[in-house]
C-alpha cells in the first residue's frame, strides 16, 4: 500500500486509524510476516507478529473491522488507495489469523 501517512483521509467518522492500520500492514509485508499458508514454516511467527503488533499499534476500536464502508474517505486519498476495500482485505486477514491458531 502506498500510504504515506498524509492523514488527508482522517478523521474517519467511525474512528478507524487508517494510516496506522496501513503502517502496521506494510511493516509486516516488509518484514516478511504476511502469510496465510499454515504449511509455511514461518506461519506461527508471522501470525504472532501480525496479531500482537496490530493490537499494540492500533486499539481494537480503531482497527479495520470497524469499517462500515461508508466511503467518506475514498476521495480524500491522493494515493488513490481504495481504502474501504483494503480495510476489508486487512480485516479478513486478521480474522483468518485469529481463528487459525
Ligand atoms: S469507508 Fe471505512 S475507513 Fe473510510 S471513512 Fe468509512 S468507515 Fe472510515
Ligand atoms: S489519505 Fe491515503 S495516503 Fe494519506 S493517510 Fe490516508 S490512506 Fe494514507
């Protein structure tokens, strides 16, 4: 995600920390900690790094699961990131890890 933390999309009326969520997700990508493959030898470490870091860097009430897709943020992003779509993607990933063990 090309989010540069410009904050133009903020505040989200539903309280999401949009740049904080992208910062965490991007950090995990850069550190090789995004995987859905339970057969991946790195899966347990990556799962823990994502979930622990997510709760530390973004409070639950400000995480991607709170996005209702209202679209308020969509035209604000100079990087043309489809924010609601990305929030759904990141939330699906987090939920999968939470239920995955
Ligand atoms: S679409 Fe989601 S992230 Fe964007 S303003 Fe609405 S609730 Fe917030
Ligand atoms: S407007 Fe776009 S680039 Fe700026 S903080 Fe929000 S998501 Fe990131």
